[in-house]
C-alpha cells in the first residue's frame, strides 16, 4: 500500500488549487439552476447510468441535482481533509483507488457524475427480474451507505451498489458479462490443444519428459478440455 500512497501524495500535491476554487465557485453560481432543471427530469430514487470509455458508471439520484455513487478513490487513505476529499474525483485518484481497492459512496452533482456523458434513466429495470423498490426507500438506502467502502472491480463496484439500493440484491451484469467472456476465451478447446502442445514441446526442449512430468503437463489441458 505504501507505494500507492506515495504516488497519490505526489499526484495530489501537483494539482492546481486555484483551478479547483474557480470550478467550485462556478458550480455554486449555477447550483440553483441545475437543481431546478434536473428535478424536472429525474425523480428521487432513480437509477442513473452513464457510459464511460471501458465501463458503465451508475448512481442513485437523491434530488436537488445530487447523485449518490460508489467510486474508487485513493484520497481518503492518505488524508483526512474532508474539503479535498469532497472535490471531484480525478482520473489519477480513481485509478490509484482501483489498484488499492479502496473507494467511497459519495454525493456529487449530476454534471460531475455524468462527466459529459449522456445519462440513461432506470435502464436496469428492463433486465432485472426483481421489481424496483419505492423511490424514497432507494434514496434512503443510498444515503445510509455513504462513506468509505472497500472497492473491487469485479466483486463490488458501482453497479453492485445501485443494484442493492434499487432492487435489494448486490449484483453486476458487467461483471457477469466479463467473466463469461473470459471463460469463453480460456475454457475453450483451442486453448486446451495449444496448452498441451506447448507443455509437451517445453518438456522435450528441456529433456525432462518423465512419466510424472508428462502427466502433469497433460492434466491442466485435460481439465480445460472437460470444462470447455
């Protein structure tokens, strides 16, 4: 953890406080307009989805232009300064948070949450077999879960968080599709054949082809073959 904390301190120290202050001032000036605009579009408890480059990000609308979302963040690990922690999470903070497996459920404005992407409303209602909870219950769950939470890219990410808040079950369709793709790539007959050929060629090259080593070299490909 120490190298990650050191990296975080270096990158955070290199940020420009003046630009952050200007952004916060502009945000406050537009706060009343933003709140009234988004309250006409979203309802309290709505599940919001925004596409990112490699993944989809999710959050729960709380009303007043605010969104609760679970995001990886290294900053709470290296400082207790709540003012700095509440600032918008940069890509550096996010990446280091993923590596350190630490994150937080936080509340940001809709624009900070969307980060310039188009927002979809309640898209998981169409694919989830469970009915959505009442909007007020969804929002209250999201509010209660605010704070630092261990983060896992596969086993507990932003989608697990919103699924629990809205449907009462922590699951991720993104994780399921990723694991399904990996399984299709690794547990295939082609991989099994390539593995056994590579293992036997290596044994012959090293002149270590004994009965025990040959058995070991064919066992893994056999398991892959049976699982494919």
